[in-house]
């Protein structure tokens, strides 16, 4: 399925995961200029928005899809997200200038994303849902 062109950034996140949903709500609050839309990973996958991401990685983290179709995931997406949000034009260059800052952002993201893997939203539940849906469609 070909994804249709988008006019704003899209965050594809696990809508069944408490920490992931809280993350999306915080970003939505910070997005004062409404540059970002939000969509569940399942819907994004069904609409072809995650086609550029390998299947095993699609449900492992959130993804930021830019209006030009570029997709970034996990801590790499956080770095891009910081630049989009208000104040990001100041903070983002600082993070990019100091090499240690990128590592710190990555470490923080990895720690927080472990909550996703430990919760009810663990990857296996999504894989099972995908497998079940695919077998239903045959």
C-alpha cells in the first residue's frame, strides 16, 4: 500500500502502552504550533507509513515521519523531535554540537523504552496480533 503525502509530522506510537501514550500526550502539549499529528503504530502500519522500517522494528519504538516521508525511529527520532518543538532551534544545535549529548539522549530514551518492553504492550503482543490478522485475511 502506498502512503499518501503528508503535510505535517506524524508520530506513530503504541497507543496500547501507558508510557507510550503519556509520551505522546506530553509531546502534544509541547507542540504549541500543531506541527505534529499522532497515530497508532497499527494504523500507521496499515496505511503504509512504516513501509520503510523493517517489520521486526516497526513495533519496537515510536517513529517520527516527516512531511517529506523520511522516517526516524527511537532515540534518533527524539533528536529530530526536539528540533521541531518550541525552543528546539536553540536546544537542538547544542545537543548536536556536543557529542556526549547525543549519547545522553540515547541512554535516556533506552531507559524509558524499557518500560514499553516490560509492560502489557510488549512486542510479542503486537506480533501475535499481526500474525492473527494476517491469517484472518488469507
